[in-house]
C-alpha cells in the first residue's frame, strides 16, 4: 500500500508536465528562449541589446513565414520541401522583372511559379497520393531546373532588388523592423484560419484522422489541393522578404532555410504526423532557431555541425513527441 | 492421468489499461484430442489465441506444454515449444512464391506436398506467388505447412471460414486424423455443425472467463449456447419487461431500399427495406458480410451488384459525402475511426458543418455553438475533459460520435455495434436515444454483437449468415436463443417444440 | 516457367525499352558507339549504386532519403583518407569506407526501429545529419584517390586474344557494376536473410507469424543500403579524383529508378536488375536530349518531370493494390 501511495504523485507530476508541453507548448518554449538569451549574454556580454533584438526579429520573420508552410502542411500529416525553390523563384523573378516592368506586374509574374508548384503538389499529394515529401522534393527539382534556365535567359539584364522589398526586408522605423507590416497580417490570417475557419478545422481533421474526416463528408483532395496552393503563396511571401533582407538573389537564397523551417514547426509543437499544433508555437520556434543560430556563430560552430544539430533536433523532438502522446 | 494433458493454460489474464479482455481463462487440451474453443463475440477468444501464440504477453497465468512451463514471446518461440498456428488471415508472405515461403519457415517440402495433395489440391506449382492463389487454397497451404513440421499442438482459427464445401470436408478429415495420430488440435469455429462432427470436447469462454468444458455428444450444441449466454437471459428478460412498451410500428414508407445488393465474395443478394421511424437490427457473427453492408450504405464501398434507393429514388454513392448529402450517416464500430482523438468535443461534433467547400470560411461560432451545445446536452456528454476526445471514457466518446449526427440532423443513422465496450448506463441511454430518434421519424440501422439489444432497441432484426440475409425476426420473438440459433445458421425452432439436436438434423 | 516469365515481364519490357532507346540514339546521332556507351556507363555509375541501396530498403518496406548524403559522407571520407597516402593504403581506405557505409546504414535502421518514428521522417533527419558530417570532414571539394582506383573506372577491359572490336564495348565501369552488385546481391538474395527482407516488406505481420525477426531484418536492410551508398561514394571519388561534401542529385533519381524498375513502393516486390536498367534508361534519355541540342538546364526539367510522373504512377499503382 505504501508503495502505491508513494509512487502515485510522481507519475502524476510527470503526466502534468507532459500535458503542459502538449497543450501549451508556447510557455516552455518561451522559457527555453529566455535561457538561450541568457547563455548568449553570458558568452558575449552586451550582445543582447535593442539593435540585436531588431536584427533577430528581421531574420526570424521570413523564417517564421517559411515555417508557416510547414505548420499548415504538417497539420495534415504532410510537409512541403518545395518552399525553398518556390521562394527563390519568386525572389529571382521579382528582382529581374522589377526594372522594365512595373513592380505590380513583377509581383504578379513572380507569383505564377508559386501557384503552379502549389497546384502540382496538391494534385500529386491529394489525388495521386504520392508521399508529400517525395512529391514536393520532385516539384522542387523541376523548379530548380526552371530557375537555371531562367537565370541564363536573363543573365544579361542583371538583377536589382526593388526598393520597396529592400525597405521591408531591412528597414527599421523607430527601431522596429518594417517587415512586421507584412508579417503581422500574415500571422493574424494564419492564426485566424487555423482557429476560426472551416478550412482550418478541416486541416486538423484530415491530419488527425483522415477516415473520420471522410465519414463526416470531407472531400480529401479538395482540402489538400487548397492547402498546397496556400503553402506556395506563403513561401512566395517569404521569398520576397528574404530577397529584400539579403539583397543578393542567388540560386541558393532560401534553400538552406528549409530544414530550419521544418525544425521551427516541430519545436513549436506541431506534430509531423498531423492533427496537433498551431502557429503561435511555430513563431516562437522560429525565434528560438534564429537565436540559436547566433549562439552557434558565437561558438564558432561550423556549418556541418549546425546541419547535424538541426537534423538531430527534428528527430529527437519527433521521437519524444511520439512517447508523450502514447502515454497520456 | 496428468501426463494425458498436453497443453494446460491456467488463470490467464490480460487487460489493456482499464479494459479487461481476459480475467481468468483456462484451457486444458488432452493428447490426441480435437478441442473446440468457443465464445460469443468479445468473450476473449481471440485474446487467448494471441497469448497462446505469443503475439501478446498475458498479465497473469501460466502455460504448460507437455508439463513444461513456456514463456512465449513470439510465434517463433511458440513454434519451438511445439505449438503451431493457422490464423484467420493467411500467414504466407504474399509476394514470395510457395517454395520461398517454405524455406522461410524451414518447412520440409515432401510432407508439405503430401498433405496438400491429401487435402484435394493435386497440382500445386511451388513457384507460384502466394498473392496469385485464391484464398481457399492459401488456407489449405497454411494448414499443410503447419502440419508438415509435425507440431504437438495445432491451433486452427476459423479454419473452414473461406473454404468451399468440398474442400472444407477434406480439410476436416485431415484435421480429424491429426487427433488420431496423437497430436492435439485447438479448433476455433463459429460453425456448430463442424464442432459436433469433429471435436471431442469444447471449452466455452464468456466475459473473459472459462465458464465450462463440454464433452461433445448429443445435446451438447444446446449446452454450449446456454453456456455462452450464461445467466444473462433472465436479467435481460427482466430489463425488457421493464422497458417502456414501444407503440406498435406505424405503417410507413421505406426510407432505404436494398435490392439484390452484392459485394464480390462477401455479400450476396441482400434485399430489405429500412422504414421511416424504424430501428432495424442486424444480427450476424463476425465476418458474415455486415462490414461490407454498412460500407455500401455509407458510401465507403461500392457494391458489385444490385441497387440502392432512398425514398424510392435510386442512388449511387461514390463517397461518404454523397451518402451524407442524402442524410445517411455512419457511426462506425471502432470509435477510433470516427473521432479526431486529439481535438476537442465541440470540434468533433461540429466536423460535418465545415466539410463542404461553402463552409470553409469563418465559422459562425455563436450559431454553431448553440447547435453543438444542444446536441451535447441532449446526449449528456461529460464535458469535464473536453479538450481532447482521447481523454474521455469510451461511453462518452461514443456519445460524441452520435451527437455529431444529431447536431447535423441526419435522418438515417447506421450504427455499427455502438455499445461495444461501454458501461451499462450509457448503453441504456443510447437505446433510449435511438428509440427517441425513431419516434421523431428518423431511421436507424443497428448492427449489434450484443443480442439482447435487439429486443431492447429494435423493431425487427435481419440475420446475416455467409453474406446472405437468412431470417427476418420481429422484436417480439427475437429473444437471445432464437437469435443465436439463427446467427449460427441453424433453423428457427417451431414454437413449443422441443429443441432438436443440431447435429442430428444435419 | 510461365510464372517466372510473368514475374520478369516488367524487367524484360524495360530491357526492350532500353534497346529501343539505343536504336533511337543511333538514329539521331549516327556516330554514337563504344565511346558513347562507355561514357554513359561512367555517368550512370553513382546512380546505379544509389538505386541499389534504395532498392534494398524499399523491398523491406522502408525508404531511405539519406542515400545521397551517405554517398557524400563516404566519398569525402575516402578522398580524405587517401589524400597523400600510399597506393597500397587505398585498399585499407576502401575497406574502411565500406564498413563506414554499412554502419551509417545500420544507424539509420536502428533509429527507425528504436524511435518508432516513420522511416521517411527518420531518414529525412539523417539526410541532414550525414550531410552535416560530410561538411565536417571536408568543407569544400578536395582530397585525392589512389591511382589504381581511378584506373578501375577509366577505359575498357583489354583481354589478350579478344578483338578490341568487342572489348571496346565492355567498359571497366560496367565490370565494376556487375562485380560489386553481384558479390553483395546474389548471396543476399539467395539467403534466408534476403527472404526475410522480402517478407517484412510484403507483410510484416505475416513475416512475424512466420518467425522472422522483423526489427533485426529491417536494420540489416538499411545497413545494406548504407553499404551500397558507400560503394556509390567510392565511385564518386574514383571518377572525380576527389570528394565533394554536397550531396548530388541521387535521392529523387534513386526513388524514380526504383519505381520505374518495377519495385513497388509498398515493399516486398521486385529485384535489383529492373532498377539498374531503369537507371540506364533515365541516363540515356538525358544523353538523347543533349544530342537533340536541348539546353542542358531544360534537360534537368524534363528529367525531373519524368521522375515525378513515374513516382506519381507508382503511387497510383500502390493505391490500387491497397484497395482490392
């Protein structure tokens, strides 16, 4: 009897902690963020100041949008690895067409590849039932081919990042990054969509239990098609911000940020198996990864070790997630 | 006499969390005996089989084979201990040819071929891929492969279920010979006639416990049915007497009409009408085609023959969405199939509202909450743990799936065993609710594995056996013994007549 | 006999397709001959080993997205080991790299089994882990390969007594492919282990009931994929004389060739010959596009589109299989 009474509080506490992690991932994430910042301040005193914060936010914003693509697709049990190519395509087209054509026309033109790749992904995943990972990898490869062809045809014209995008990407107004005027509405839209719209409900439903969703009258492919188009549009927005931020459109503009974007969504509490998660956690996850990147730079960790670390984070968080949900 | 016992399992218990599958099961098989293992759906038969074959570990009890205790962790270990099983689904690797399959299990080819020929398959090509062979042949090969290694105990789960009559006869003859050759056979079957013809004794399970061992002989079939039902009969009769007497069914029009509906190999020539305001029961043993029937009606599966009409209009359903558009909703047997386990009660109930493209925009929360809240209240769902449906009890989960379609105002509800694994109070709430819905003009098709439900909730019941409707029984005379006999394919007793011996009439 | 023929129908069809493509190539490029064939085989080399590794895992019912990364890691490791080392040390390096590949694959397999995370997610994470490790070994292309190793893939087999008219058509690279694949694959295919790999891919439940140790078999399948990836990495080092840490385009190509080669993505079916022929088909299509003076970047697009369509059809077939 004593054995039972002694042991029972411990699993209760463990379970409570697990519930906090799975119900409100934002709270432990904010604690983790604070810890990282303290470590950074200890390693390099004085680094955490107003300018550093503005800079961190500037880099975290496009990552958070790229991670939004992963969040919404992961909610349905998918993933979108074509976002790097889509974003780069958008950035490249806008900075080559921005000169002769008007900006509006250039933006419209740069949206086209995002829509096309989104539709292709949606058809492949929703109708042909190709695994999203393979499908988006494939369309990404095709996109890179187009990008290379396009690059050669416009090589004479040169590139110029439109001033508006540079202003949004790098500018500060009163110490506050300008990119927030894009990010706040985008984030508000995603949060509203996931929380309060029929489409958002269906994303969770399809990812939680596709069969139950079907039995409730949901047509799977319609949801998936709309989802991957949305993901393409979000990636396009991220690409525009990146090109304004980095100001040098190259073929590898966004590609290295794809895995960190997946990691941001996973750390933010979105399950890679679908049905659980949200965008708030992802935003904090993107900030954490941006701070972590600074920390790794301060520690002079080589690129290779960073990639290994990100890969291991994704694997470890996913494996831990499986155990948390299996026990509760 | 003790050495006479080849396999002895005592005090076997198994629970999954709070759900008890087996509490105290025992099984004792003599050398050279064909021993039947019987029990109604959910009595714990399949759990006991899984434990004996090492697929799952028991929480208690022990297993002796030939006097030695065995801890069986996998089918490979069970095999080494001398127990070989033939499962309901063929265990041959579908993409390997027969020769490779034999090599994989280190089965000698010569005795294997001998048994295959003996069971009426004279020209087997060992290079044929298992996937390309018909199911009946695969079952024969499975059995031959099991016998060829010369096991001490042979466990046969529903061996004859997929076999045509001529093949079944030869297989049974071979099984009987195993007994004569000093091997023991554990034989699981729903077919009472086979058991009478083949087995020496039968162990009967009920509610996870061994309730009796019967020597097979004249009258044993009735004794087995009695044991499977237990004391329940009297209790249920009292409950039925207490249940408010339903008004006689008013004459209405058919809501759903099936004409000669078939699903290749599973369902054949099924015709019946589900009336407005009726609760129609469906009674069948496991795997008699009821899954296919509900699949066809709910739009998850297309029939290969026959036609379906809603209110006299012929319809074809390509997806569940089509059926839902006609007001027909399925409450599946496995709650995990219907629920979004990680989502809230409200989201689960409101799911059908968002399904169509027109409703992908902002949700009118106030209006939706009112409808959803009303449905939740009507079903008295316990909403204390409503953040995630997976934290609710089974009964409350089931209420959520029903609330969903009450909120969506479905006019025809297909319930597939809605009360399985649910506490008795919730069960009665559900019966009451179904009757109430029917009273308001809705139609309910209710498949149930708990036969007393027919008299508690239904107006009539159809009985399916081997993919065909074999009987339609009005609730007034659909007591449990009648339904059990019908479900086992036995003829209905004439009122007042003494029970004939099923073995003798065959 | 007829059942064996039926099972090989896909591979035979693929071989006929390859032959037709050769004829087509000869028509559009009349001087296409032994030299062209030799360079085709050399171009196909790394792809062949990538697809061999992928094939083993897919037959076992998994998928390995980290194939290309493992090739990069083993390639830079080989190039670094052999940099400035003596010629005979090359043998030690080769053995060490093959062992490394086997272990990398085994790590993938163990993580899949232990973490209970789906294959596709584990190997996606490992894609980055192995790629990062490759960057740690060497952050830019470099290193060296032993001369005798480089010789292995250059030129044709010269056997005294056989006219060069024949040996010209037998590039050393082809011999290398045949020997390496045969040494690993044939004993594996014939063993009980090979049967078990097919068994767990075909139906892990039936395999478990037939007494197969499903976890162990899965780990071994991944380990063999790692071994083939190491061969691929070595081949890269041999043919370029150095190691590059950035993975090549072998992942999607390997999946596409597996599907085109008649190995179902659902597992349990197919062999190694089909995917290897499929690699040659895909490579030859690429050369033909070049001969037709198509922009090489457009070629990438066409190739990518072919692979995506092939994978989509494969998924469609898998779906048909799942719902009988």
